[in-house]
C-alpha cells in the first residue's frame, strides 16, 4: 500500500504540472489577445486550430495515447483559449469597475442546479472571484440584476428536447437589461440516492417536472415508482438527503449529488441522448462586441395586422444580408390572435447592415425592442462546444 500511495502522489504532482502548463499556455493566449486588440484581423484561425488538432492526434499516437480522447482534451483547451481572447477584446473588466456588485451572478435554483453549472461555465475564467446566488424563480433572479444587487443574471431560454422557455422570453421583453452573453450546457440527468439505496428499492423519484418528463422511459422501467414534482432538480436532491429515506431518489446533475452526499444510482437516464440547454446572460453592463468576435443580436417585434406582414419584415433582414438563426412567435397578452416575434440573427446591432435593417423594421413595426448583441456560442463561427452529430467540429 505504501508503494500505491507513492505512485498516487507522483500522479498528483504530474496533474499539478499539467495545470501549471495549461495556465502558462493561457497566459500566452492572453498576450495574443492583447496584440489582436491593437489591430489583428481576426479572433480565431480555424486553419491553425485544425492543424493543431491534427498535430495533437499525431503526437498522441506517437506516445501511445488514445488519439481521440487527446484531441477532445485539446478541443476544450481551444475553447478556453477562445474565451480568454474574447474577454481581452471585450475589455469587460474595465467596464465592470463602474458597475456595483459586478462579481455577483443570480440564477434560478440551488447550488448544483443546471443553471448554476451554466453560470460557472460562462464565468469559468474568473470563477474564483465570482459569487453565484440562487433564487426560487426566474423573475426573482432577474430582479437581482435589475436592482443592482447582482451584476448579472443567467436564465435558460431553450432546450433541445423541451423547446423554448416562454417565461424567459416574456421577462426579456419587459426588462431594461440587455443580453450580454449566451452559454450552452449539456444536461446529463442522473438518478441519485442515499448511500445504501438501490435501483430495485426506489419507490419515489423527485425532480423538476421537465426533468421527470425527459426521463419517462427510464422511470417506466422502475415498477411501482411514483414521480414527485419538485421546484428544482438540485432542491430535489437536497430534499432526498433531508428525508434520510433510502427508498426516495432524485433526478439531478451528478454535481448536485456530490453536494448533498448522494450516490449516483444511474447516469445518463434521459430519453433523448443529446440534451442541451441554451442560457442567456443579462446585465445593465451593455457591451459593444469587438467586430472580430462572432456575434448574435436578439430582438422582438410586432407586425402590422395585415396579410404578409411577417414575410415583409423578415425581408428587411434578408435584404441586408443578415443570417437568421432563430424565429419564435409568442401571443400578445390581451390581444387574441396577435403575436410578437423573437428573432436572432448573426452580427451586432452596431454593424452597418444590422443597423440599417433595424431602422427599416422600426419604421415598419408597431413595436420593436433590441434585446442585445453578444458573443455567440450557437452559430457556426462562434461555437466552441462539441455538439452531437459532428455539429461542433472545427471548420
């Protein structure tokens, strides 16, 4: 056993050196970002990224490592590097000095909830200086940022299995805050139970109604199990811990289980294997994205009540060469059969083409509001996560 401990100590020391090397690499990346801020022509060099991944694969084979997993690790390194350079070009920290509580982030849910994990991912480059605070509702989380008690609020806006989150769209229309960023997170549901519990002994499973709905096939395989709707996945995990009942389980993230000392009884239990949620980050700190950063703009508008009005409005975007990435309709409150349209397109509102299109829409539409321009994570040029079916590959 003494020899085993010595080997483990050497592994820990090696891990430390790996992280120190990664920190040194990112320091060099930050220097590259500062040079680009002085006039470099682009943020990302996709050809260089492709050559890097090919070189990593070759070196991995030479060293007897798994080339696929080595390449996946370096895709994450590239994602971290892109984030570092974006932050350098945005110069966000300088602007934050004028914003009270800029180090606080509000979200809906408890620690370990998917919104909490997404917030930590988005602010990962400075997680040590950020304070993440959960609230019971989306509106309460947003209010924290509106009142200045938090510098940012993070809200889920759509899911690949459940679709759009209408409450978030409605909140965005009424707030004075702007969307300043987006993040995507892979949702990996786990069945969590107290130490000593087992799949065959579970009689009740608690979770958020949406999580329960996303795991119906798995739950159907557990005979006699009752689904218990709960306000939040992480809160469900906390409740299971408090009950002390080994027949009671929760569906939540593995991280929520770790926070509440629960065992993972089964991983990846969702009906659909690929389950991603997109979140938006809103703040009073409206940013003008550097033109080298792949950007999206979100806006909401209503159309004149006449035949072909929507097509006419969308033609303004097409006429100015703007690529539409999302179109969502929502009923207008207290006006039956009338609709608001939420649109995302590539580019920043300050760019000439976007500014002209928005001006044309403003003249045509009874109502229009720009929700924000922000660095993109779901467009081809802005994507850094490796999504299913090769969608996230480096171009």
